[in-house]
C-alpha cells in the first residue's frame, strides 16, 4: 500500500515535469522573481499598450512611406531605454537590448507598414468591445506589443545573455516584398533566431506560426494599337482583352490541399470613355506553402493571359501590327519556408505558453517577414502581439480586441528570454 502510494506520487511528480529542454529552461526562467515582475508589468500596463496601439495606428504608414511612423517609433524605443536606436539604410528602426555579450543575437520584429494609402481615414470606432480601424491589428498592435516587451524587460532589470535586436521594419506588405527584412539580413549575418509579430486571425489564444506561405506576384501589362472609339472601331482594345484574361483566370480550379490561392488585385487601363484602350494592366498574387503547386498555378495563369489575348485578337480579326500583346513582370517573390514542429524555436515559443498554463497553439501557414529567415535557414517564427482580431486589409472591417491581450506580449517576452538566454539562469536556446 505504501509502495503504491509512493509510486503514484512519483508518477504524478514525473508527469508534472517539463517534457523537454526548452520547457525546463522556460519553467526556470518563468520562476525568476524578475521575470514574474515583468510578466505582471505587462498585464498591469495593458491599458498603456492598448493606448500605444491606437497612437501608433494614428500615424499613416503605407508601404514605401513609413517614415513618419518610423521616426515616431524610434523615439518610443529610445524612451523604452533601448540602445543604439537608429534608422538603417532601408528605413527600418533598430534598437538593441544589451545582453551580457556572450550570447547569440535574437531579433524581435514587427512591420511598420500598412496596406492602406496615405489618405485613408484612420479614425477608430469602438463597437461591442472591438476597435475598428484600418491597420489597428496589422500591424499597430504588434508594434505596441514589441514596445511593451522592451519596457517590461527594463522595468524588471532583466539581463539577457545574447543581445535582443528590436526591429520595426518597412516593406512587409504588398509590393514591399519583404524589403525591410531582406535589407536587415543582407546587413547582419549574425542573427541566430527571428521572432516576427503579426495579428492572429480571429484567435482565442496566441498561436505560433512556423510555416511561411510563399508567394509570386506579377504585373501583366496588355498593349494594343489604341484608337478612337468610333473612327477606330474594329481595333482590339487592351481593356477588353483584360476582361477576357480575368475571366479565364477566374475560371482556374485549384485543389483544396495543398492550399493554393490566386487573386487579381488591381486593374488599371484606358485613357477616356471614347478611346479604344492602348494599354491595361493588372496585379496578380499567387500563394502556397507548396512550391510545386504554386508553380503549377503560375503556369495556368500565364496560359490564361496568353489565351485571353489571343481570343481578343481573334474576335476582332486583328491585322498584323494592330494586335494585342501581353508582357509579364515579376513584382514579388516571397520564398516559401518552414520550420519543423519540433524545431527549438517552435518548442521554445510553445513552452512559453505552457509554463504559464496556456494552450500550446500552432497556426496554419502565413506569408510574413519570417518567410525570409526561414528560406535562409535562420530559425524563425511568427507570434501574436495579443488580443483577437480580424478583417485585415479591409478598410471598413479591420478590428482588434484588447480582451486578454496581455498574454501576447507575455508569451513573446518569455520566448525571447528563452532564445537569448537569461544571465545566471538559463543558457541561450538559440545557437
Ligand atoms: Zn502584417
């Protein structure tokens, strides 16, 4: 009987032991009084983090015009006590949280840019506990969360082993084509781990993304002779050809698994209502985490363009010298990349949640700044800045909710401490 009790007790104790090295290190880190203080700081100051989310979002930051938000954010990083705060050659804001100097360089990053043009009304509307505003979730919240982590580390005087480089980067969205992180990784060859922050779609909890969806983006430009709509009637129109091309692209059928998507996002063309258009263009986006299926759909779209143009020439019986033609330009190439589920960086981030009694959540594939380090072989993940959100890239629908939002920065801070190591407590998990 005694034996049995003893073995039960041992069994229970054993079951409660962390399952792997990352969890053991994370449990030790989370038990430190200074770390407890920093975690409490993040919860207690969530109202400030929320206010910063709104304030950062109020500064327009379209891709390629992030300067005003970057300069504001640099001041915020200085106020948070980071060192060597500066803008680099691409316009990224960099700031360093100094470690003891014996560890790996760990990057914590959030993109500055939004998909919305400079003139967009950024006024926040509050409804049913949600803040509605373009860009509030993607990516103002992440920027505010990153700032909160810097403040919490300093407030609790936490000493990391490796340096943590805070990066508010430009050019993540759209035609930015990961410009900011591409520049960062061209300059710094010593980055050993990369944690990017993005909103978590409609999430309860703070999932970790470890698969990077690749994308290929094209501009198709269609050209023809042009002419007067009455005098020149019978000449083929570049705008009409665009219509045929889009209809053909729209008809492409794709598999559900592996997921692959396509979209004609912007269409332009024509000079006036009474001109046969000499030129039209469209921007096309294709995405998949599976490189082969992505290439297949890319070829189908190229075929659709050629076929749509040929249909137009045939319909109008275009004579030589008066035909429509199409030219395709690659404008975006985001490499697909992926971490193993059991990669140390993934396990570290999941352990950050589990040691706080939260579920370990893995997210589906996304296309983010983390794609680039993944494709270079640098361990990388994307984490949530906290709160729930949705309606991204939709001016009227984008929202963010502050409910339980502090858990995001808390998980991120613990992950960073695990990766960079904590002086006298835990060796860096990033190597
Ligand atoms: Zn984003």
